[in-house]
């Protein structure tokens, strides 16, 4: 279409003054179109994220044939952009990505019952960036795990309602090279999972950091969850109300 406009603007069968006027109008339209398409302000810029899926339990050996997902976040909204399988070297690539400064990206996957999320990247200043994701083999033993810190925060009492809100924060330290993955199966007694005690008068229990994407059930003394604990430190937080 642009070529046709140029042709008719320059050599079309127009005559006289009107012919010259139409030539200039059409030629101006074409030049403006080229300016809009080539303008650095309006031109669409695309980014690319690439990386490797690594097995931290096997000295960061690449993992092939595994599905990883790219998630895009803007403000409080996050959506999954695409999922791809890693190749023979454990590599993956996500191309044609918006590079707006308000958009952030992460790569995540679920591996052997645990969810893993990469660091957050923004492509505004650097459109092409590497982003590796490390996962670990699962285990069911807590022999190399400990509670590194336990904090209880009592909030200001609500005198009219007669309740007080309580926040609890736990830091679990896993010294193993495997991720602890619990199970909520209680067919053989207590489930082999993380368990948190609660007062028998607790109400409005709200699970926070550490519980995302995992299940939790009520047990006699509180709650149990199949949340995973990878090597290193992991935080778990929850709140509840109790009579004051």
C-alpha cells in the first residue's frame, strides 16, 4: 500500500494544479507514515529472557525435558505468559516480551512437590537478560532441619470486640542439599509435614508467607501444611485472633 501511494503521488495520471496538490498531499502522508513507523518513541521494543534449569542437589547439573513457566507482573496483577520445555542442556528462552518499566518477570516451576521461583527481573534498561532457575531433589527427612527463629507478635487489643490479633513468624533452616517436602497423608498417624501449634480458642487463621501454592489442613493442635523447605532459610508467617 505504501508503494502504491508513492507511485500515484509521483507519476500518477493527474494533471494541472490539482494534480500537483494531490501529489504533495499524498507524498506528505507517506512521509508522515514513515516517521510514525520509525519513531523511537512509538516503535515497539521487545525483550528476551533466557536461562538454564539447574539441579542444586547434583552440583547444578542441567535438567532436560522439564516444563518452566514465565510469569509477568504489573502492579497487583500477575499472569502466566508462556510455558516451555527445557532442551538437552536444560536451557529455555522466552522471546518477544514487553520491556515497559512497570513490568516484572519471574520464571517458576513445580518440581517433585515443591515450587521454585527465580529472581525478579525488569527488561526496561536491559531488554535481553539471563535468568536461571535452581531446583532440588525432594526428601522426607527432617534430620538436617531446625527452627532458627520463632517470633510471636501481639497486636493492640480490640477492647470493644474483646479480641487480640496475634502474628507468628518462623524461620526454618535446612542444612541439607535436598528440599524437604511434607505429606498430609495421615493414614499412618500424624502427617509427615510442617505443623504449627495454635491456641484452642484461635479464630480467623490467615496463612501468609511460605504457604503460597501449598495445602494446609486443621489438626488437633493447630495446622499442618505440605509446604516445602528448600536448602537454606525459609520463612513461614500466619496470623489469628483469640479472646482478650
